[in-house]
C-alpha cells in the first residue's frame, strides 16, 4: 500500500475542527494519531465517517478499509493511499477553491471569510455520535501587546467557538477560562504551545500578524 495523502483542506471545508479533534479523537499533529486499518474497520478515526453508510454527505461517503481488499476494491483504496500515484480525485484544490476569498499566506484561502460568506457550511456533529450541548459563546476581548512595534490583539471567541467549540481549547490548551488566567508569550507560541497548536499547523500562519494584531500602534 502507498502512503495515505490526507486532504485537510477538503475536510475543513465541510466540518468544524471539533468534530475530528474532539468527537472522533484525532491528535492535532501529523503522525501522533496511531490509527490502523483495523481501527477504521471498527468505526474509529477515519472509519467514523468512511464506512459507506454515513449520510452526512450525498451520496454516502465511501468506505475506508477492508483487509485484505478484493482486487475490484483497489481503486477505492487508492483514493486515500495515493502517494506517488496519479489518482483522479472527486475534488481538486484549484477548482474547489477558485471562488474562495484569497489569503496571502497559508494555502492561499481565507477560510474564515469563506465561512462568513456562506461559501462553505460547517457541520458540527456527525451521524451516530452524541450531540454535545454547546456552552454560551463568550464575548470577544482584547489582549495587550508586549511589543511596542506591534498593535494590540483582538481575540474572537465567536469565530473560535464556531470552528473549534469550547472543548478543543479548554482545558487541554488553555487551562483557565478567565481572561489573563493563562500566562504565555510568543516564544511559547512559536514552540507550538497555546495559539501555536493550531496556528503552526492548520489555521492561518503566525506570520500573518495582522490577523490577530488588528489594532494599529499609536
């Protein structure tokens, strides 16, 4: 079997981050989730959706794994095990994102604006899994910048709750839920802690400073 090529952009365009990283249980970093074909066949990880019956999509999403695969099923295996292969995909990135709002960094797509504009609709629960009662969304708040050359930060609870829910950040990433309860700095963030858990891997990159430091320096 060839290595699996995972299209994160496609999954993020249809589900909130919380569905995969809280409900299903994928770790946030590549390679940390030690899933197997047997896990998928038991309905865990990829198999939570890719079992051939889930109705979150129309038609139902294709089945993930079977071992050993029948010869006529190999083309289905290639949909994921596609590294180094010329596999025709149902969705191509350039075509799928052609009309999406553009971003200068990352993969070139402003996913936040795409969601706000209704170009993508994020599902926040998965058929067959219990629906988690959502907590009330807290208000946005500002954070003072410690560098005189950089403006203050406006943190959007609304957007983070929309994409992540509360459970993805609290308590694993941010222990306290009150403003200022958790102390951290940019060095820690660039080491992959706190905001860096997402913004070094999947969310807009840290180099896009103006996304967070929205208030200009006086």
